[in-house]
């Protein structure tokens, strides 16, 4: 069962280029650790995409370069800045302090116009779009049920949870987020069929195969890319346009982003939809601008209120008892943003160590695109790097 008809028609002839065995094999190999530094920069050549158009009159952020050279300690080793960047598999790093770009570097063939796929960093954008749809009345309440917007979800695991439950990763849906690509885990099954083979959409899986787990909605944290995919489909239905269109009109252009972004699709053009859970590609500068807008309580660099200050607070300040998010978690979790215990800092974090790190106490934003060999496991090394950069800028 297909969840929704697509708002934009596309010819089936446009589909064929994405369905050859070569393209399928390429998508299956996109995480190859010897080449992911490159594939993460060129996902629009492997996937069907939808463009998030930027404003034509966008201007660059102001720049006041400073040196970050010196000694860094990463994983117990004393390193130069370049060695620290290599050790943390950096493709790009942009540091914004007091509203100015004070440092940026691009590595491994990338530059300021490279649009990096940053995986679950996309979740923080989807959360923001839900907040904007709430503000403009397209969504009535975060306490609305998923099925209020997606009636096809009745009888599925998403029959019962509210939008707030999904924002906080507490849907109660049975889901195991294990990154063992090439295996037969639940996540890999959906990844292989939706993103690699283009056989069905993520939200179609939610309709047809999702089941309620042992925990009631709202009761327990369980990180699930499927939850964010469903939120994206709620957004589409609520606003009556594609996520890319809405994002361009409501967020990307008003925020003054410098470059077009794009979403990779979970199917060819005639049937695919944005991979809301982890499919946004944007430049490091524009990721930094998004973080800066949150740092400035929703204000764009030009001074317009793009996102409400109330939403910024609600989305990034942890609810009581939610930090850490659950047993074994290092961070807290609010509305698709990770919160950093012992501080007011928070971060969008993506697979293979992508970050938009926002530190209000130090008036600082760091955007980082990475290409690690392992999908998870090095968050604390990056946090150590960010703290040392922060300390150096404070001196």
C-alpha cells in the first residue's frame, strides 16, 4: 500500500536512470570506508533528489578569521590541528564565534560549495519544520495523533503515538536502530529496500510492517529513524506540499542560506519522497547558519524571526528526566536535538559523525562533516575537539 500520492508528478521515464543494477550496487556501497569521504560529497549522483532552493540574494556570513593552531589531545594523543582533523576524519569544519566565521577548512576535495550528506543531522531540520507548521496552523497541536494526519497508519505501530512522542523518540513502535549494513537487521531491511533497491518508501514500511513494541507511547526513549520518516510524511500531508518545497519557502530562503540544498529520495522521481530521517545534503556554511539561527533564538542573520524563540527553547532545552535520554546514553534528547549534560549546549548529530554543535554559553556554533570508517562510536572524541576549540577561542 502506498501511503500518499506524490504532490509532484514525474515521468516513469525519469525513473530508469536510478534503477539500473549499477546504480543499485553503488547505493549499496555508499558507506565503503575507503571511499565514503567522496560518496558523502556526491550523493546527488547516486540518488534521485529534490532541491531545497535558496534565495537568489543570499549573502555570506561575516568573517573574522583567527588561528586555531596549537596542541590538541584526542583519544589520549597529543596532536596538531591538522592531525586532530585527520584523526576525526574531517571533510569540513566551520566555526562561528560571536556571529562571525572565525575558522573554516575543507578537506579531501571538498570546498565551500560542497553539499555534504550529514545523515541524522536532517532530523533537527525536520523537527524545525514541524515547529513551523505548528506556528502557521497547518499542524494543530503536538498532542495530535499521527493518524489524525495519516489515516493509513491506523492499525500500524503508529496508531496511538502523538507527534510529540515521535519528536522525542518515544513512539513505542518496535524498532531496533542497529547500523550493520549488509546484515539482516530491521534497519538494514528498510535501508536496503527503500534507499538501495527503491522497492518501497520508508513510510510505506511504517504503514504495512510497523508494530507496537513493549513500551507505551511516550514512556521510553528508543532512537528510531523510522519515527522521523513518519514525521516528514505528517509534514507533507499537513502543509500540502513536498518537504523540500515547504523547507525552501519557510526556512531556507527566509534564513538566507547561501546554497541550494537537496534531499536524497527513497525512490525514483515518480514515487519517491524525501528521506526525512537522514537524507539532507547541504554546505557546511549553511549548516553553520542554521545553528547560528538557533543560537540567536530563531533570528536570521538579517534580523527576521524565522523560527519562534519559544520553539527554539522547547526543542532544545531538555525536559526534566530526559538527560541522559536513557540507559547507556551519553546525551539527552529533546525534539530531534541531542542535549549535552552539564551545559546548555545541544547538537544535531548524524551517522558517521556529522555535527551542528550549538553552545549558547560561549556564543559558538561548529558545523562538521566527517567520513569515519565506523558509523558510530566517536562522538566523544569530536566533543573533545569542540571543547578544545572553544577553550582556544576564549583565550
